[in-house]
């Protein structure tokens, strides 16, 4: 995960000047930086890294010396064994030790969450690739057996598909465990396959995602094409907020400007100062500086923006 996070941060830093459209509900919302978008996905993966670290102390307890269920009758020094084997300590109850599979379920749930985040990244990138905002490297795309012009983002689609399978593994083993009485039961042997497959899947998916990031090529001109002046309607509202007008009022004023542009069948940035002042007299000549994507992005100066 560290390799992926480092690759994402480095790639974002290299392309920090590129602007793109930010979306909510898959509708153009506000201008953002390409690096901001990429790091939004890295932020989710950073939480995954934290969760994995938090899981380790709970999992790293030594069950050795628990016997079949009742413990050991020969005075085995469990704490000595645990220390020698590199565990953080011993499990506190022998009955629980022989049937505890929480650490496996927790890992499976962790890997389902992490792959969900990779799936979201893949989906975003598939859409951006469709809009020609990013070009995928040939190593992570395939052609069509029929249509020679096609370049399909297969690696991303496979990443997206793994999340559902991962969730199934986590739910499946949890369902197996829910009906078991205390101590060991043969049902517990069903833990091996989902665990081992999950570990392999996580390693492969992280490697693929890292490769995709390192080799993809942003297309700044195409990303800019997705920007439209209407995305600056909030900046128009903010303009009046800076003049002391409450946002609950400026929101309606900006909406009236959007409506006028739509009714006039023109872009909102082509409205004249006179037209804007007819809606609200507090608009002044400097309002025309609002129609600048770079300025809009740079005004977002709070932490995280």
C-alpha cells in the first residue's frame, strides 16, 4: 500500500497544474485540480492503511498452549513462547483461542473495504478515460477482437469487479461462523480458502492500481473541455458574500443569473454587467473576474481544498 500511496502522491504533484471538472451526481459541479481528484482516492486508501495497522495488534496474539480447548497441563510458559515467536502477547482464553476467527473476518472485511475504494477509483478513471481526459497505457488496456479503434480499460474493469467478490467472501465466512457453538468445529476449516485468496487478490490489485497510476497520461486540453462557466455560479454567489451579503440570499441571486442565461440561451459568463445589475445592484465591474477557473480553484484555501 505504501508503494501505491507514494506513486499517487508523486503523480499528483507532477500534474498539480491541470484543471478538471469536479462532479456531484455525475453532473458538472465546480472546477478542481486533477491532483485534488487523484488525492481524494489516495485519502480513502490512507484510511485503509490505518485500519490495517490497527488490525495487527488484535491479530498478533499467540494461541499456542491452549490445547484442544481446556488449556495445557504441563506448565507451558505461553508468554515466553509468544515473545520468542514475535507475537505481541497471548490470547486470554483457551476456549476462545481455538475457535476465534475474528482476525480472518476482520481482514476479509478490511480487504472488501479497500477493494471498494479501488473500485471507486477505477470507476472514476473509466469515466475520465471515456471522456478522453486520461489516456491509459497499452499495458493496462486491450483492443477489441472486432473493432480496431477500441482501447478498453480492462485492468480498471477487473479492479472494479473484485470488490463484489471480496464482500462475498467476508459475508460468507461470517455466515459460517454465526451458528457455531464454543470451541473447535470442523466448519472452521472453511476459513483458509477465502483468507489465502484475499491476500493474493489484495497484492495483485494494489500492484495493478500502482501500474495504472504510474503509466496513465492526463490530457489537460480534454479535461479543460469539460469545464463550463455555469460551474462558476457558486463563485458568483461567493462574490456577493465577500461584499457582506448572506449566502442564503446570494444563492438565490446567483440562481436568478443562471436562469436568465438559460432563458436567453447564452453562457452565463456572457451576461453583461447591466444584466447582472438588473438582478442585483450590488454587482460591480470586478464581478467579471469571477469567470476564471484558475482563480476559482485557488480561492479554495482551507485545509483539504
